[in-house]
C-alpha cells in the first residue's frame, strides 16, 4: 500500500528499517501492532492500521429520534465574524495572510500526548497525530496538521464523543476536509470546565442531522469516508485513505461565528483531541508539552459494540467503537 510505505519512511526517522516506540510518538496501539514482540514495528506490522477490521457496528446503533430535540441557543449564540478578535479569527481559519504564529499561540502545537486504550479493548488508533509537521506532504516547513486522523474502513460509523449540539455541517466542495459536521459541547455535556467544539471531517456523505439538533453521546453522526480536495491539484482527492479528521477547540465562551464553512468559537484555543479525555488540568498545549514523559499517555474512555462503556459513567468516548479482546 503506497500510503503505508510513505508513512513508514516518514516515521522511521533514523532510517533503520523499523519504527521504535519513540518514533511512533504515541499514536496508540504500538504493543498490539508489534506482533512479533521485538519492540519495533516493521512496515508490514505498521500497515495493519490501514487494514483494521470494521469497527463501529453497534448492535443497537444510537440514531436520531423521530422528533429530534432542538437547541435554540445555537441561533442566539451565533455572532458576526466582525465581533471576533483578530487572533481568534486567524488561529482558527488559518488563512494564508495570517501566518502560523496565531494558531501556534492558540495551541496548534505538538503536545507529545497520546491515547492509551483499556487493556482488553481493541480500538482504532491514530496515524497523523495532532499538529504534526506536514512539510513532507505540502512542500512547506510551516504547515502543521490541524487535528488528528484515525483511519477506518469506508463507511464505518462515527460517534459523537459526548452529548452536544450540531452547530455546523458543510459539504466541503472546496475544502481539504471534505464533508464535515461540527458539534458544540457544554460543560454539563462533558464534565469539563469550558465549552468544547469537535469537528468530524472526510465523511462519505452529508449527515442527516440539522443545525441546532441535540445529539447523544455515542450517537452515529456520520460515516467514514475520504472526501476533500487535494492540497496541490485543488480537485477532489482520489488517493486519500478513508479516515476521520478529528479536531477540537475549547473556550470559556459559548458564542461562535461562521465563515465560509468554518465554525470559529469566540476566544477559543486549539485543543489536542486527546486532551479532552484527561480528568484534570492541564488542557492547553503549552502545559501539556511540558508534562513529564510518565504523564504523556491519556487513558481513553470507550464505547464497545454492545453499547456499554468503560468507565460505565463516562461522559466522553472515542469517536469509534472498540471491540473486546
């Protein structure tokens, strides 16, 4: 597989033909991928992340009800783009004129944290991690990944990571993200002391949900796809592997703006999506990057295909179901 070979060469920083735990950079599932137990990943072992078995087929999928619950605050909390400060606008939209400083200052920087799944859970892990350099893809030393990617088979159901409200959904015809849906989660939804916005992109088709609709934790909000334009040709990509592009922002404010298919939370910061699963401070990228190595793994709460969760009382889950092993 061309994608696996390219990624293997990029991850294998010392070019010794194998990937060490350090080179893996906490993408998750290192031990389960290391089938021969030698402490390294071969290209064949690493490529298994792109051929993982289908996940997400809940025995009883959580789907929208016949009469969806609506959240009227979505309309009253929507503000004009002109009300945004320039730092927030530039950090989220990442327009070329803005440069990279604003987004880096607002948290779009590597944290070094990564997922640790429950011992007996078989979950889908990350290939392109949060804020990794995309210089090998974009021919630019300053481009970084605005989120993290979790590869999954085409059509795999994507789950809402927490209860929340749909604040945007976009066809993405001129976007590298393709079809996407964005949710807003209140502190009551997540148990975190701020508002969180989660973005799910590269969907295979437009979600059935409408803006303002409430969703439940674990509700199917879309299907995995590979939609989105190619960064170079600006035409619909024909070589992207199926995956979810998963991004997050947090803010003490509930208001947000929208421009050209981008939701911009007021006074927001970028968030490493792994950080929302932490049970306490810090959540900001600068502080996360300064954590000692022993605190870099984040215990991930999950939903299994039977609809049960671990922990049982969690308000947050991984965006794909896990299988028991």
